[in-house]
C-alpha cells in the first residue's frame, strides 16, 4: 500500500488518509507535542506553511504522547493550544504512536528512512521531521533539534517544489 493511502484521521476525528492531510502535495511530517522543550518549533513550522503553501507544499503535524507524556491533551485541547499559541494553520492528524508495537502505519514506513547520519529506526523524540515528495516517497529525515528554518530543511523543500 502507498504510504499516502494509509488511514489517518484528522485531529477533529474526521476519517481520512495521509493523502487527505497532504493534499497530494510535498509535505513535512512532524511528530509534535505541546509541552516539550522543542514546542517553540511550532512557530517555525507555521512559517514554513505560510511561506510555501501557495507553492504546493504543506506541513502536517502528528501529535504524539510517547515522549515524556508531553502531549497529554485531548484533540480539542491540542487544537486550541496550537491555534491560540502559534496560529497553526497546517493540517494536524489524530494523536498517533510513532514507536513500539502500536506504531502507526505511517511511521512504520517513515522509520525505514535513514537520517542524515545514515541511521534508520525509531523516532528519537518529539519534532522529528520527515520530508515527503508528492508521491509519498521520503526524501529526507531530520532529527528533533533541526529547526524548521534550518538551511538543510529549506533547501530540500525548495528543491521539491521547484
């Protein structure tokens, strides 16, 4: 099955697929959390969304509570926090697990991709980033501490959208 056809509901519970969330566009998928030291990256992710959405790109947030319980809220609480605190306009999925036995199908595929150090496997922490082309192929993986505006991320996005 194509990764884009993986079932993945929106944060509001509306059923769908990853393709529905990306809109069939290149996308940066990020496992997000509201109570993490890296949470301010939401601002940078929203900047990417604002800068590139009109050029056929989107950020997709995938809330995850697996790292230190840093995304404990309900879907409504997550949506309110993201909107009120960071003005998030990019699509968000339901809360998912990125590691372990109950790892979401999308992440089963994503973690096969090596990062910049050549290491594949489990997601290390909140805000790990996976860049997909419009066909759902993973073209880059960035660690949690790589900021959304890092030239490596931006250069990959620019290359994808031309």
